[in-house]
């Protein structure tokens, strides 16, 4: 890796490391970031349809692991194939 980049990265990690716990508490504190979720967003766990007003809607086929969860985790680690959806 580029030595200049690595030096900057180290500096930033040392700076943010001590306050990372506070950042995490702030991010997960809001109720609107928690929802009924599935642990991954792969297309094989969903189906798509149009409702009576012709609006696209979705449903969930795989109920294993569903429950209350942190929405951002879907994009950070649990999204899997989300970028392909």
C-alpha cells in the first residue's frame, strides 16, 4: 500500500478510536433505525407484486431469522447481494 496513505489512515484511526463507542451509541439510538428485518437482503428471500393501485410492493418468503434489527446493519454487513438488487 501507499506509505502516505497508510500514514494518514493510522493517524485517522488513532484520532477516531477513542470516540468510536460514542459514535456507535449515537447511530443506534434512534427508534427509526430499528425495524422488522431479515438478516440478509438476497433476492431469493423476497417476492414482488403490484397492489390494487398498481404500486409495486414486496413480500418476504424466508422467515428464518426475521425479527427486530438495526436497519443499517443490512447495508454494512448483512446486505449481501443488495448492490445487485
